[in-house]
């Protein structure tokens, strides 16, 4: 997918489907999280590093647009990019595809907070730099 430097695959599990074998809408949110965690592991030392530095990254909003159903056993490629880093907030955009065909897209909004107090903290410079490099902006 154009504009995305990162992707990961999931295979739709039986537990993620309804009686007709179609992936349940809630499974998509789990797949977005899979992509975020793998993105951070590849480019920024992983989510554990964020936690070790005293931060948490909370999801504050999620939006999904379902375009075509996916089924048990389908391989879905989840494309992700991180952008709009401002203060304590940042956003991921996603495109989900099966065999190169877009089946869903969306975004999630996040906030960086202190791990102990859960109060907002400015986005860590080392993480912003890692993301800028991953996205070809650094």
C-alpha cells in the first residue's frame, strides 16, 4: 500500500469469526494492536522499552472502516504508519489488505503518559526520532 513503510500479516483464526466464518469486527482492533506492537519492536526497541523508560502509550480513540469481509483462514496484511506527533499525542494510520485488495482502513489516536501517575507526558525525543527514521523523515 502506498505511503506505508511497515506491514505485518495475520491469519484469521476460527475464534475471530462468526457462525458464517466471517471475521468479527472486534478482531480488527486486535490486529491493529498487533501491528502497533510489531512496529515499535522493529523501529523503536519495542513497547517494553517505552515502559522501561517510565512511559505508557494509551489508546484514546479508534476508527475503522470495513470495506469487504475477511474469512477464517484468510491472510490479512496490516499496513501501519505513525504520524501527527504533538505534545503527548500521536496517531497511527492503517490499511488492511487481502491479496493486495483493501478490505479495511482506519486510525488510532494515542497519548503518552507517565507510567506511575498516568498523567500526560511529552512524547519522548528518542521515540520521535526512531519513528521519524522509520517513516523516512529523519
